[in-house]
C-alpha cells in the first residue's frame, strides 16, 4: 500500500537513524503498519494507528529529535 508524504518522511528518518523501516498493509480490519527490522522481518505486533507507530519509534531519542526537526521545518 502506498505511503503518504508524511509517512515516507517518517520512514526515511527511521531508516536513516536506526536501519529499521515499516510497511503499510491493509486487511479486513483496515490499515496497519508493521515495523521491519534490519533483516526484513516483522518486529513485534502491528500498529493500527500511525500515531501509535510514531509514538513507539520516538522512544529512540535520535529518531525523536529528527522528527521534531522535520516538524519544525514543516510548520515554520
């Protein structure tokens, strides 16, 4: 499933900082996001809300800092 512009930005930051990524899938329950590790394997349970994924990856202070910098540029 295709990512929005913001989702692509977040994925790029995650990949640049950690090597991890995520993908966006759809099933009968709706859209969800899988965190993908360095080996291409799904890491953990899916996130059914994008904000939950962003909150989870923001536990990494480097990712959080890059997201804050990006958000500041968007809102400036």
